[in-house]
C-alpha cells in the first residue's frame, strides 16, 4: 500500500479505489514502462504497469502544482477538458 497521502479534490467522485481511464501514449514510452515493470518483478511487491504510470502522473502533477500554483492543488474544473485527437485522426 502506498504511503502517499491522498488529497480530496473538489468536484471529484467520492468513489473509493482506482478508476479506469483510456488515453493514447507513445509506443516507445509504453514499452519502456513495460520493460521496467518486467525487470523489477523481483521486488517485493513488484511494481505493476498501472502503478508505474500512476506514480509518474502523480509526480508530474505535483511538480506542476509546485511550479505554477505555489504547491497547492489546482482549482476544480468548471467544465470538461477538450478531447484529444481521435486515433487515426488528422487533427
């Protein structure tokens, strides 16, 4: 279990536990993450691909909060995020 304290966020579901997300990732980064999870499977507990990506996202969001918002969480969204490009899309 992670020792990282979870900070409640306004506008976030009170659901307990992970949620499924779907997004595009560069193939080389995905392969590097898979290779890391595979190589480190001897650790106790072994890292999962999901945990590696979650920890990386947490680290980056916390860095951005420190850099751009005095270390505080960004305010809750007031609307939906713009969707990214569709798979196979041109823009």
